[in-house]
């Protein structure tokens, strides 16, 4: 059994009187250590990135920054001029069947993604940063990194993941593979190799070992202490992979047949909970008994989104007070996301308006909508403002 080393304890308590002022997000780290995370499609880079976030890294996904770049007028104009479309699906069909077209698209996008990454690093609240990019080594991002981690996986596992999670067919998988450098070329330049072919726990064990190895390098031990200090207020409320809380949930599930989740009211299994813990974040209910109610949040580079609520007793539609938005918002701010997104029971009410939430322009996911929820979001910052500073 692998258990996360307990963080140092500090005199900051969260509860009914939780206050955002207990956290100083304006106190920027003096130094950043940057881990470059790469690997081929289907290797499981996103899972490794989320596990690093659990350890305290600020995660930057180059794919998210690419989507952000698409939204910028000058980039969109250049793409339209070269390809006649800015629709991502149409572009994918073009560039993954034409190597020259792919190079041309990368020449347009990669410099802007690098600028965006540098801007996010400059504003980062956490001192250890992990940048995930499939073409990290081939891009300007590699020069920014203090170490390179490569995620590898068995080819059969990769194919299974791409079919199951992305709905790809064999011919599309083959085409995508042909447009990326072989994994062994990446491994030649790696400081750390994570084999992600087996269980979540085996992947987690490798990450812990590599993380502890990184901590022995000059200056990194003190930086990890800074990280622990900034995360300390959140520690009582998050369930980390293969921690005591993780095993406590699994043990409780074994003795309960009532665990259900919203949306979908699906049975909650140990396998599902383990996936939620490793690929997302589970926040306990600080207003009630944490053994009975949990909230599954998805942390991306630019958003923090409520994915599901599950309980070890039957769940009624929840008032938003139970979600403890102040804690979720504080964690979102620590990670410099643009938007906090949460489904909310119908109808959209005054409490959410007072808290600064707005009805979301995007349709509520079908399962949430069918359960009687609307989608709301709270804008926290605009990364384009960071970009404007960087381009001056």
C-alpha cells in the first residue's frame, strides 16, 4: 500500500468560518521548478498530470493552451488563410493525412502556446509546475523544463484506451501514430520514465518515487516545503490517490449497497471511485459527515468543474451550500483557472447570483439536466490579459 507522505500541519483551519483571506495567493514563489511531461497519444499523460497535481504541482496542458490560441483573432485569421477553415475536426482530418500541413499548423500555433505557457508560469501560485505536451521535446517548451518525464504504455493498452475513451478506429489510430515521434526517441531525452501500462496504483508508485527523487536535487526540497505550506489548508478535504482516505472510502463501500451518484444515479463501485480519485479530485463535504458525501471535481488548466456528487447514503437534490463553493473557489484560484463551473439545482437562484455565478452559455450536460440541474459558472480571471502583458 502506497500512502502519500503527510504534509506539515499549519495553524489554518477551514470550516463554517472559512475565509479566502486565510490564503495568500498574491505571494508568488521566488523560484519555479518545471517538469516537462510528454508521451505519445493514449499513453496516459493526463492521468500522470493529475497525479502530479495531487502532489502539489501546477499543471499546464498544452492542448488547453492550443484551444485558447484558436480563440485569438490573429491566430484564427492565419489558420483560416492557410487551411480555409478553423474547425478543429476539419483541421484534424487535413493535418493528420498531410505531414506538410501539420508542420504548417504547428508553426502557427506552437509559438503562441509557448508564450501562453510562459505567461501562466509567471503568474503561478505554486512553485512546481508540470507542462504536458505531446510534442514537448520538439517544441520551444522543452528549453523551459528542468527535467523531462516521459509516459510510456504497452501498445495494446494504448489501442484499447483510444478505442474505449476516444472512439477511434484502427485506421485513425495508425494515422495518428504515424504523425508522432517514436516513444524510444523521447525516452532517450528523459530524466524520468513512467510506465503506465498497468494499474493506477503502480503508476502512482512510480510517480511518488520520481517525485521523491526530484526532491533530492538542489533546492527542490525547500520548494516542496513551500508547496506543502500552500496546500495545507486543503489537505483535510481532498482524497488523494492511495491515501488513508482513499482506502477508507473503499472499505465503506464494501459494507454499503446504497452508494449512488448524481448525475445518473449510477451505483458507485470501488473501480469508479478509484478512477475519480486518480483522474479527478474528490472533495469531502465540510458541512456534514465526510464519510457520507463527496464531490468529484475536474481540474483542467483553465477550469475547475463539478463532475459528480456521490454519497454512501441516498442523495437528495442538494442545496448549493452543501457544495462549499468557497473552498472550491479558493482551490481554483490557487491553480489560476479562468472559470469555476458547477451544475446547480433548478431554478437558478439568488444565492448563486450573490456568489458571482452566471448561467452558463453552454448547455448543461444531459445527465445533469435530466436530474434537474442548470449549469452555472463564475469567471475568475482572463488568461488573455496575461498574454497581453507577455506580448508587449
